[in-house]
């Protein structure tokens, strides 16, 4: 464990880190000063002192806007993490009141969860916590641990996460898929039968260099191989592809039910027994004591309960009843 150099650290004004973090948030000396409730000359002095201490400009003007330097970007994660831990220690005994709290939470979200969670969570927060803001960014499973450690995100929600001992992981729901197609281009029965599904061309989600993407492992486990002609990391682009061409889009069940009909697509069960890892919420161990983060996690749990799970169950039940022989043959 690294020893804290108290003697040298005492000569460093830790308020400068607060000023740095506010500037990273606002990218404006005026707004950062307002955020800290200090005068603009005092904020300018803080920035000047930081530049001297770190021997770097930290913030430079590009056209009409301020941009952080590479050094500032490298500092931002550790500084924010240190401030969060200090805040948690100071406010540990204080209550969290979402109705009056002003705070920005940073969430790492997979493309599926972003489309499902962000609309419902935002609507919920506008009603009960008008001062809470959400900043969402891509949460690739391979990068989650590093992003959490650096304080780049407060928590992550997505699939394919491998639990790490320094982070908490909680399953929210089991992933499943449905398929979508445009009946103007594909004259298929609904539900789609196995022969038609296997004979069709397909569009799937892929966040790697694999054309078969997220369904690759599930297809191999089911002993099936599809003719994939388009793959992309975003669900809406895959659904839009199915809307404009003669392909079947195999996507998350919740995405298919929520957005497929809006694009004029037919939604059908997939006539294969495919299994996927659960969608999980992940957060650092040290954030357990943060009352605000604990409250947000509960809001996420409740928001995710309302994403048409009952509709998925109903469609799957009808399919198994009418096409059970197809599932058995797969």
C-alpha cells in the first residue's frame, strides 16, 4: 500500500483539485466559478496556479471553446476519484435527498441498455429528482473495470461482464432475443419457422471484428450458422437495416418489442434455443457507502422492471405452443 506523504501534501492546497474538477465539468472559467460560488478572478488564479504546479496549460482555447490537454485528461479520472472518496467520507452520515440534490452521475451502458434504460430513467428522474443529471457513455465489457477504477463512470450496466473482486456485480435480467423483419421485403409467416429463418440473410449486433457478433457463441452452442450480411454495434442501425432491406434482424427481446413496431417491423420469436449472459449492474466496492449511488442503483432496478418483460414472456409462450416441434428439432 502506498504511504501518504503528509509533510509534503500539507503544502498543497487541495481546493485546487476541486477547482480543476469543476473546470473539467464546465470547460468555462465563468461557469466553473459560479459552480464553486467564487469570483471569476479567483477561479482564474486557481487555474494559473494549477498550470504552474503541473507544468502544463491544462485547458486551452480552440476556436470559441475550451479544451482539456492530454495531461488534464490523464489527471481527471484520479482527481475525480479522490474527490468522490473524500466526499463520501465527509458526508457518510448525511442523508441523501433526491428532490434537492444537484449531481451528475456517469453511467457506462451497453447499446441495448442505453436504448432501454435512458428514456425511462430520465423520465423517472425528471419527476422525483430534477437536479440529478445522467451522462451516459459506451460501456464495453472489456473496459468496464478500468473505467470504474479511474472514476470515469460511477457504475456500468451491460452484458458479458466477468465479475471482479474489487467491484460489485448484480444481475438485473436474463438476456433473450427476438427477430424482426419488414413484411414488405420478406414474405414470412409469424412466428418465423426454422427453415425460413436459416435460409434468410441476417443483420446482427457486433461490437468486435466478428461479423456474427454477439450471437456468435449462442449460434455455435445451438449448432447453427447464419448468413450474416450486416453487423453493427448499435441496435437502431440494425433495426433500420431490417426496415429497408430483405434481412432478418436478431436483437434483444426488449429492444425488438419496444422499437421494432415503431419502425413497421414484424416481431417474432427466434426458432432456435439460444442462450445469453444476463444483463448486470456493476459498481466499485467503495461506492457502497455513497448514498446517492445507492439511491441511483435502486432507480435503475425499478426502471428496468418496466421494459416489457411480460410481453416477452407472452410471445415466447405462444411460440412454444404453436411451434414447439421446431424448437425440439433445433
